[in-house]
């Protein structure tokens, strides 16, 4: 174990990988974060699977509409553009950075 604790190293560059593995042995690790919210697990960062599980929506447009609806209900005014929150694919991360079932559970401080 490193004196500063475990570290995660990742690269897609084969040349870098070949070089660094000359000096140390690495274990395979896949970071798959989840949030436990009221006993339910939600994948992070948010993606369409998360939105489907939370709200039953299927399309990015439905997710954006739900986000907008909850933003209005919660009185959140800091989102300059909802288009930045529309998930285009599973790798997109919306502006909202907490795993609520409702934006009322988020803080906007």
C-alpha cells in the first residue's frame, strides 16, 4: 500500500501503460459509483437509466421536462440553460448534482 493510501490510475494510452507497468503491478479497477437514496440505489453520474428509474421517463426530452417541472416547483432559478441538462447519452451529466427523487430535496446554496 502506498504511504498516502490507495490511488486510481487510468489511461487509454498504450505507450503510457506499457511504461508505467514497468515499475509497478496494477490491479484492475472499474469505478461504478452509486447513490443510496431512501434505500434505493441510483447510478452516478446521472444518465437516462437513472432518470428512468427515478421518474419512469424514456427519452431525453421527457427527462428535461421533468427536471424543468421540478426546478420550477422548487423555485430554483440558477440554471441558465436547461439544454445543458438534457442527457444526450449515458455519459452525459446533467447540471443537477445530487440524487433526489425531487429537486425539493436539493440545496441551492
